[in-house]
């Protein structure tokens, strides 16, 4: 790994500014801007204010959920040093936990409005953009490594950061890059669908974007997990893959529920 990819970008006295935190902040900012642009297209009178309000409502619990999910998956790592549980600057945020935490926060925010699905549609449209940017923080923290590879785009990792079973290997699959590019493609797809749905106005069905996100990211994560270094929990699949399968199943069920029936599909009563 080249010298420019050190975890700490800048030190100001005792304060260390890390690439991971900077990229996470940039991801949130870009996603909030994209959300504001989407709301503006939908005719929201105060698009930026509403986007910031949504980000502030779901962001903190999403972050807590992401960290808790990572801790639960890697609990033995924290037994000897419980203080590291709050050290999010070292990395260790599980997207599945962030999704659960964020949606719970959104459900609480919209508990009286009846707009939960529409707001979830908007948020999950821009979430892949945040994921695509935030994943690059894994490069600087030497995490989210794939298995060893001889491909020319393999990431060179210093011996001190190599996973123990592969200490003799120098280059690893850049799984963060694969997932980042796939999330960008998913964002482009969801954005196009959101713009098209916005043109339909209130006739568009809520929940479709949520369904496509669950299907899309569930499939992405299921596939890239085959390249990651992880322990299977059942039938050769990792925990993240099983959760991803649940996402795909949930997305498929929601798609069937939210998608409007084709015109003329309903039987007309006989005269």
C-alpha cells in the first residue's frame, strides 16, 4: 500500500484527522445534497432543510446500529479491551446494522405522518451514493480485504496489516472498490427510477424504491462476500450473506406488494 494511504490524514496537536472519518462525513454530505436535489425535483418547497432534517433524524441511530452490529459480529475482539467498542475511527461499521437503525429512526419520526414508505424511498435512493464514497475509508484502514490475488489491481498490504492466515500474501482483492462501483451503479438505477416516479406525481406507489434497494444491495453484498475473508456460519455462507438473502426476499415481497397491477389485468364483471 502506498504511503499516501496512511489512516491519519493530518495531525493538529493531539487531534488526528483520519481519512475514514473524512470520507464518512463526505459521504453523508453528498447523500444529503442528492436527497435535497431529489426533493426539489418533487416540488418540495424547502428541499435542503427537509434533507438535513432527515439526515439528522436517521444518521445518529444508523451509526449506532452500524457499530452495534459490528461489535456483535466480532464480540471476542472487544472482550479484552471494551473501550474499543466506541472507537469508530478505527473502522468497523456494519451496513446491515446501519440500515436497521436508520429505518427505526425514520419510523419513529414518521409515526404520525403516514409517510414512512415515501420517506424511506427517498432515503434509500441516495444511500448507495453514501455507501460508494464511504467504502473508500476501508482502503485507508486496511479493512474489507478480499482474498489474495495476482490480478494487477490487487491492493498491496503491509505485513503488519495482513490477515493472519494469509501473512505470506502481498496483494488482496480490493473488495471495497468492487462494492463502491456496484453501489454507484445501484444509485444511478434508483435515481433514474425516482425521477421517473416523480414525474407521475402522487400516483406513484410508495415502497418501490425500498424494494429495489433491498434487491439490489442484497444481491451486491451476497456476491462480494464470496471474495471477502470471513467465516461461514451455515451451509458455506457467511452471516452477511444470510442477511443479504433476507434482504433480497424482503425486497421481492415488497416489490410484489407495491408494484401496481398492469392495466386491464382485472377481470371485468359480466353484463
